[in-house]
């Protein structure tokens, strides 16, 4: 073959081009909308309409066409007529994104395509007696991953693609997600209000008790929530607008749920009175005798572990030091600082070399953590005790190690073998979800949404985390 | 007192949906086509409202383009949900066309797009760091990836496409070609056409396809034809005469003219080949590797994708880009399934130094990977990506539902 010839493929392509369909091209109209004349032309000709549908099954209608279809003019009426026909046709010929349905023994798992690659740890999970659900925490209106034994429980259809997608269980799962993964506010004068989240979780568990199979979860979350509830009544007195509505929506069910699950507790009498008032009064008055307490400030943490190390005197020479990212999966919620999710370690020279490990405590500090140390292949566990806002511990080493690996864990959570990159991604993913919720509810102005009717409306604990004045 | 019934306090604000009203909106109900259209109309109004909004984020306003994109995605998502329900059992859920729901999703979408535009789609911004997706499980086009759980569990129906794909693809290609040619005409380098080649492309399109717009020079050229059935030799003839005329003009100062003996037919043929090959490559990128129902038709997107395949970037390796280019040239015209002609591709790819000794299987596997790396960049793509891959594997091709997997 020389350059002088066209290949047989080229000729075939030319032949294809030389036999175009006899109808007009419609792509411009599909993207930009039809003029009145063009629309009539197509509507009047079955052949042209058919061609339009053929093409529109392959290419999405453009925004121009959609905008041209809105309004009351003759042109928009005709455009809408064609557009709706096109949308119907696209739905008819859609290649439906099938979820992955797997069945292993008696266990059926349905994974919607979108969540196929999801890290389940990052999803909002709730376990029911007859199955499990995992929602994308940012898309509670979309179908979750479900798993169940044997026949499909009724809730499988309730959360499926043909539902409105606002299942109350999704909100409970989201609340649990926040409880587990919310990294804290990072503001020492306004720490994450865990008791408030517990209260709301208790109400949700109570409201979903029939799905959860018992009120056990509600009892668990609401234990010690009596005071939180009474304090909340006073705390919301100066709240206004939708925030107040959200709070008010919580009070009555919270009182009921609390009384049903902890009838004999100390604050029960006061809450009974509150419930009574909520039922009969139109406005809430401040409760007397209740201190308007908030979670205690946690002691101001140093900016970074590095500073803390510098502050501590160490006359001996530091041979090596490093930072290791802590996997949030391996430690209790908010036990480490949001801004410093890294452990600092250093090896100090001396007659006996010593390893120092420091971790900055978070807003819900625990007594201690563990550092799992592998020095030259030898494993050892170093207990980190908390003093104020720092966990720390020292380990005598036999010799200066060539290779050293440090991982921070909590005995109840155990070790994770993910790489440092995966840990950082995981932390970034959590931050992204936390930030997104704040942005869509607070930062994006215009187009106000009455979020009080949405299943993923903010939790009160989020509201007070976003705004320390509340 | 029943645990499942939320007890509302007595502070329901004016105009706020009561629990009962909300439950009513969320209940699926049988609907006529008219009622469905009413909801579609509501969605259109919400779309218009979002496009015209002055939504702002911390750093100021969002761009018009971003607003339009986010509004459209939101609209497409709810249209799909409404339609799917309606087609499955003739019901609608009015909640899916409720302004609160729509605006909420729109805000989320615009926020995601804003982040992704500065990250994942940053391929056009030179010198930028390789973007990191915000979250591995929230795909770029989340709003367009409705998940339909179809299985015997729900008794939903899965419908095979009514027309065979190949039938629909040819007219689709013919619709796209005029746009492709005009996009190529504005580009330079490997993925562009020179002025002469662009003229050739316009003539070709006009004569063979009866489409596209001609420049003044093109019309003059066409007028000079004596027989359009042999238009390529006519072009060669016309170009030859033009060159002679140019030469005569510039020889007034006594320079000796270079020999221009006869029309250069191979120049025209070579140009035609180039036009055809680039066009096929575009069809490969814009139809074959696009998600079902989402062929690429917007010129801006065409430019982006061509940049991705013809300019070096961090999303695709040089070798992957070369393989995609060779695959595109070898799109099979015969059966018109818009698939790569495997044999032709293999022999063409072996001309690349890096693949001289590759086996056929290795080459196809490498191409398959290159396709998988490219496909997520096409707007509207889902997770996992769906496209007509060279291996026709079940991961990428649209497939009927699996009832279950017994193992």
C-alpha cells in the first residue's frame, strides 16, 4: 500500500458517509432546543420523530433544550412535548445499572453500583436483627447496600430504588456514623457535644425500635441523657428559625423515649413534668433549677506533639524521630486530637537507648492507648498513659534499631494493617464528609432549603459544633 | 405510646410540611401520563430556578457553568428516578420532584463539582498536581448514576434495549461527524487538521454527508469541479491550479518556477485518510468509550478528551495514549458496531517501539487497561465505568442483571 491509496477501511468509511439517513440532523436541536417551526416539523413527521428518538437514546438532551422547554410560550410547550417523549424513550431504552446481587449460602447481599467500590467502614451502617444496611452518609436518599439472611425482610423494599429514599433508619445510621467518625470540633472551648448526639441517637433508636427489634439500643443511648435533655430545654431558649425548629422537634419525642426507657432514673420526675408541659403548652419556658451546662472544656492541647516534645527537657541526644499517622479505626472516637492525628516518636541515645512516643489527646480522651512497636522485627507493646492532653510512654530498647515501626491502637479496637496512605485517605474522606454537611447547610447561601423535613437534616450536636454561640 | 411514631412538638412553623404531608408526598401512587408530565414540568421549573440562582460559597459565587452543570445533573437524576418508577409499575413519588429535595441535592452537587473541577478534571490545567478524588466512593457524576436494584427480590423488571445498539449507532455517528470535523479544524498538532485538511474535511462532509457549513473558499473550490463523483481528483486538480497561479504571481521577479507538472493526487488521498482516521478516533472516544446513552456531543468536552489522548498528562501514560490513538484509527467500519478491529489494531500497534514484541493478548490487555483509564473522564460515566471495551468484558459492558451467583 502506498500513500496514494485509501485502505479498504477508509473506503468503507467513506461509503458509510455517502449513505446518510434521509432525515435532517437533529443533534443541534437536542443540545440547544427546537424552534417552533422545527418542533412542528418533527412532531408532524413520524419519520423525523423516530429519528429524534433514535439519536436521543444515544446522547443526553442538552441543557439548552431543557431550558427551552420551561415556560409558557408556544415554543416551550412544543419543546416540552418533544423533551418528555425523549425522556420517556431514554428511560425505556436505558441500560439499567444493575446492582451486584450475591448469594452465599443464605446470605444475600445487594450492592448498588455506585457503592461497589466503597470502603464499608466509611459508610453509615446499621445492624438489624434480620440484616444490615450501609448508606453513603452524604446520599441518604439513594439506595444503601443491604445484606440479609434468608427471605428479604420488608425493609429491603422500603429502602430500594423505588422508594422515596428518606428512610428513618438512614438517619439513625448517619447518627451512628457521626458518633463513630466525627473527629471533634478541634476547638477546645467548644468540644464536640457527645451527650447531645447520644440523646438524638436514643430518640432515633426509639423511633426505629420496630426495625431494630427492641428498645435496647434506645436504652443504651439514652442512659444518662436525662440531664442532657433538661439542659437542652434551657439551652435552646435563644435559638431561632430552623435551628429552633430542629430542637423543638426533638424535645417531645426525647422526653417520651427517655421516660419509656429509663422510667426509674433520677431525672425522670423532672422529665415527666417536661413531657406534660410539651403536650399542653404552646411555648416552652425555661426550666428552673437546671444549670445550663455544656460539656466541660477539654484542656487546651498544644498545637502539635512536636511542641510538646520540645517543651519536655531531654538532655540526651535524639537519634531519630518521626511522625506516624494514627488510623482512626484503631482508636475510640475523638480520643485523639482532630488537628494532630499523628503520633510523634523519637529515639534518644544513652546507655540504654529509649523510645518516646507522644500522642495529643482529643475531645473524648481515654485513659490510655498502646503503641505497638516493631524494632528490628521484634514486637513489643508500649502503654501510653494520658496526662492532661497528652498520651505518652517510654520504652527501653536493647540497642539502637535499624528499622522501627510504630502503630497506635486501643486494646478494644485492635490493629489495622493499612498503609499510611490509606489511613490518610480515610481521614481525608471523613473530613470531606463532615465539611460537606456544614457547607450545604451553612455556607451555601441562596436557595434556602427547609432542611427540617429532610432525613439528613443536621444533628443538634453538629449545629452546636458549627456555631459555638448556640 | 408507640415507639415507631414520631411525636411532633407543637411548634410547627408556618408553611412547613407536616409529617403527614411529607409521608403523603413520599408514598408511591399510580399516575397517568399527564400526572407524570406535571412532575416533569415541576422539575423543569426547579432546574430553571437553580440555573438562575445566585448561589454562593465561602469564596464567592459559583461560575455560571458550574451552576448549569449541577442543576442539570440534579434534574437528570430525579427525572431518571421518576421515570424508572413509572415505567416499572405506573407509580410516581411526588417527593422526588419536591423543591426541598431538589435544592438540597443541587447544593451538594454544585459543591462536589466545584471540588472535582479543581481536582479530578484538572487535566487541562497545566502543571497542576495530579488530583485526588474527594472520596473514592463518591464518583464525579454521582447524580447521574442512579442505582436500580433489579432482582427477583424486588420483582422489578429489567428491560433489554428495544433497538439493537448497532442500528442506533450509525445515525448517531453521522450526527456527530459535522461537530467532530469542526472541532478538529480548530485544533493543531496530532489531533488537529491543517487548513488544507480542514477544507478537505468540509468538502467531504458536504458532499458525502450533506451537512456542515462551507467557507467561501470551499464554495469557490466546489464551483470549479466538473464532476463531483470524482471529487478527490477534482480537489487535487483545483489545488494544483491554485498552486500554479500562486507561483505565477510570485515569479514576476524572475525567479525560476519549481516544476509543477501534474495534480498531486496522493496529497489529497493522504489528507482524506488523515481526516477519516481522526474522525474514527473521535467516534471511538466519543461513542465507543462513552457510557451508554451519553455520547459526547459538546465541543468543550471533545477538546478535553482529545487533549487527554493526544497531549501528555498524568491520567494516562504515553503508551496508553498511543494505544488509544491506534485503536481509534482501526475502528471497524464494516459491521459498524463501533468496535476496534483487533487484527488491524494489533499490527498497527506493533509499529510502536514499545510494543514490537508484544503478543496479541498482551496488546489487547494493555489497550483494555488504557480504555479503562480513559473512560472515567467521559462526563456521565458511572462507577464502575460502563463502555464498549475491546475485550467485551462483563465488567464494562452493560449487562442483564444477575439473579444471583451460586457458588
